[in-house]
């Protein structure tokens, strides 16, 4: 289980670097939160609890990777979205006219 914990820890940090790229405030906050959560639970002995926390960490990493998008206020009424390329490749382009189902 030690390897699984380390694997989730590293995955969260890799995802943090991609999701919050160039946003030093968010990068630092995410780093501190990840490290705090792992540090807080470093003495956990229950395999069941460790397994649950590994699943939670893995789920958090998935949500960050698949659902979080960067946005920046560039004017009072404008927001610049910065989707990662991996998000663009997974999404179907919007269409005003629905496709016919065959």
C-alpha cells in the first residue's frame, strides 16, 4: 500500500502542475493542501482507511484532470479560458443543430 500512496501523491502533484500551470498562487495552495492531507494521515495504520484515502486521492486527481479549467479576468466583462489540449480532445464541439441519430 505504500507504493499506492506514493503513486497517488505523485499523480496529484503532476496533475496540479498541469492544471494550474503559470498560476503561482493556485500552484502553491494546491501543493500545500496535498502535502497537508498526506502529512495529516501519515500515521494511519488501518489498511481499510488507507485504501479509502487512496481512492479519494485518486478521485480528486481525476476531477482535477478532467473537470478543472483555468480562467483569467482580462477585462471587466471578459474572461479568458485556458483549456488544456487534453480537455479539448475529449470534448465534442458545440453545435446549434442536433445531429440526427441513425
